[in-house]
């Protein structure tokens, strides 16, 4: 096989990357900025298509907050009682 390669003079023989890895792609800073701008434009278009506001604030009712606070106090009381019993 070595002789065939020598006779061919290296033609038609693809050299495999060392370690099976592909060489990294070098991209200039200007190209990176252009790519980032394009990606932001795509995301903006997708957000606009979805039809919902980008930052929806969810509000909890006072009753809901009180129920959560009471449940938390109850859990901590049980935890402390269990710890004291040990």
C-alpha cells in the first residue's frame, strides 16, 4: 500500500485529521457580530409570531400567598417537633 501511495505521489489520498477531530473553524470578530445580529433578528421574529408579550408578570392573590405561608409554617413546626423528639 505504501508503494502505491508513493507511485501516486499523494494524489487522491485524503489525510485524516489527527485524533479524529475536525479543525476548528476560524471566524473573525466582524463575522461573529454579524452572526449574533442575525440570530437576534430571528429570535425577535419568532417572539413577534408567538403573539404573547415577552415579559408577562404573574401575580399571586393575597389568599394564595397566605395559604402558602401557612403551609410553610406548618411544615417547619412539624420538622422542629420531629427534631426535638430525637
